[in-house]
């Protein structure tokens, strides 16, 4: 099993960042029903205003190859497009567990 952990920092006003993050979360939360290799996904919005990152997700897939399958799936690509114009930074760690 592989855990795929990603954090996103968005740009824009607090309102724009929050609204975009909520739409992104809803799209990501729907992915397990659409992507066979996606065993689970947990998406959360940062509640601590003194921290810089806005969104974190933890996805679990069977193998490292499945990370690419998940990333290239049209439903995931559509979800990622939601934050495309406001994404400032992305950090990712993938590891076997």
C-alpha cells in the first residue's frame, strides 16, 4: 500500500481561498467512487490561521504505479483544475506503508 500525502498553499483573499478549497475538497471526496485504485482519501482544510498551508490530503492506493493511475484519471484531473489558477505551492510525499 502507498500513502500519497499532498499539501496545497493557495493564493488570493481568505474568502477566495476558502471557497476554492471547499469546492476542491468536495471534488476530491467524490473520487473513491470514480477511481478504482483509490482505496481511500481524506481531505482537510487548515483551521490554524498561523500556518501557511491551506489543504492537506491523504490518499491510499495499492502501489506506486497506482499513484500515477490516480493522478492521470480524468476525474482527478478535473478536481485539480479547480485550484489551478490559485495554487501557489504544492508539497507531496509518497511512501509504502
